[in-house]
């Protein structure tokens, strides 16, 4: 997923609902949010993203964030969301997220054989 523009209180619930709707429709193991086109995130929108991540986790889906702009990264850190996600789920860009997912998938497939 690649949201564009500022995330703030007016679109926070919509964003959270979109995450949940897409998860229920496609049931992915991982959802990557490429945040490179998000220049700013307001606290209420960040809280909606955190709640969405918790719901995804209950459904067995992992949320990863990629391409965080400095201001967005700072908000994520101030809220402690970076600690919940850990460095393995916060990536430099979408390409790094794809590479990590492919490596993870290869490891799982290799272990199964």
C-alpha cells in the first residue's frame, strides 16, 4: 500500500478501515506501507495506524513500514511504535521491504523442505 499526502484526523479512520478491509479480502501474511509519499502524520492518524496494526496482528498479518520521511519517523518513534515494530518491520524503502519478504519467504520454504 502507498498512501499519499498528509495523514490526519479527518482520514485516520478511513485509513484504518482500508487496512482491515484489504486484509480480510486478500489475507496476506505481510502488508507493507510505503510511506515515502506521506510528508506528515498527525497523532490521531498514527494512533489509527497503531490500532490497525494490532488488528492485523490478531488476524495473523504483519504490518511493515517503509520509506518513512524524517518527520513521520520522529512521530513513530515518539509514540513508541518503532519499538513494537522493531527494525525488521521498519525498512528504508519499498524495495528493501520486497527483498526482506522474499528472503523471509525463501527461508521458510527452505525450512519446509
